[in-house]
C-alpha cells in the first residue's frame, strides 16, 4: 500500500506540524512535498495530487469536496508577526496602493477585508513577488507573509511601518484568526495529524534553534514566535474568527459562497 502524499509550505511556522514526518515518529509514514508558497499546496490539493495539504483557509471555499482536519492549524490569538502590511512610513488610512504577495490567498483576502470592511475604502491592488524593496518602490504598502514578513518584523527601519494583520483583525473584531489548516478530499486520512502536531510542538526548542538564523530572530525570539504568536490548535475565539472571515469574504464578493465547515 502506498504511503499517503501530503503537502505543506516550508515556512518556519509550519515546522511543528511537519517535524514528525521529517525526523520523528511519522518519518516514512507519508510522502511530504514542501514549497515556499502555501498557495502551491492548495493547488496540489485542488488537482487531487496529494491526499492532504496544509493550505490557506480560504482554499476551503474554493476547492470542491474538501474537508478540514479538526483543531490542527496555523493561527494566532492576537498577533502573528509573520503576516504584515508594510508602508513607507504612512498610516493605513493614507495608503492608496498595495502590492500583494499572492503566496497565500487567505492573507490577500484578509488584507482586502481590512480595507473594505474596517477602513471603509479600497486602494489599488497589484500582485508582486515577496520583495519589500521592490514592492514599496511601486506601492504605498506591501503585504508580506511567512519568513519574509518575520524578517521584516525583526528589522528596525525608521522609514517603514509594519502592521500585523492578525493584530488588526483582533483590534476590529476581538477575535483570533486561522491562517491555514490541513484539508483533504478523502473520506479519511491514514495518518494522525494531531499527534504529529503534538510531537512537533514538543520539539519547539530544537525547531527554534534551526530557524533563528534564517529569520533574523534570536533563538529566544524564535521560540516566543512559535509558542506565543502562533497557535497550532483552534480555540473558540479563533473558530468564531474563521466563521466571520468567511462571512465577510462572501459579503464583499471575495468568494462565490460561504460553505459551512465539514470535518474529516
């Protein structure tokens, strides 16, 4: 019997969810495909080329017949650090153009909701590779996700302002936010993704040490990011935030319809 194929992004915040399959008890139990862009995992899932994928949550509303693995996620209760809007020093209310890193559609939709729903105006959007200098040369603000955003949050640049998207969401809604979840188009998955998460979370110290130099954070800062900013389980506030996010995305025409969550 062939091992199941699973996919996830290679950002540091996914490491606790896939560590088991790379180095731990889950090694050899699944074929793991990794890419820098979460949207790539969503594409593999949509094309039925993997049995499960850790994908941006908006993919749930865009891929037919998909189900969600309960509880396991990449989310944030109040602030995330690794999903941010960077401006050339201006307030968000003065932004008239935004370059979007399209590596994660969830963050793109969240950015558009923040402007449309909470700030009550809409800038001009453009797609761009995740290069802050190039993005800000073309636009007033840049959406960055993953480790590029984390490096930006760690840098000190008086000419730029960094806005944490989970923090903005929490400010306006009082709720947490879910960025990514394991999803499948199968009726069941022959691997325990919650157990894999628990094993990875238990190795946070090791993971933080491995990723610190790549992100510009110290080992302690990296550990704090993976334990205080990122949540790998969903609480009631995060679930309510996910449901509100889908409802607002439908309200603003960013998804065709708001399908109720179905779990494996």
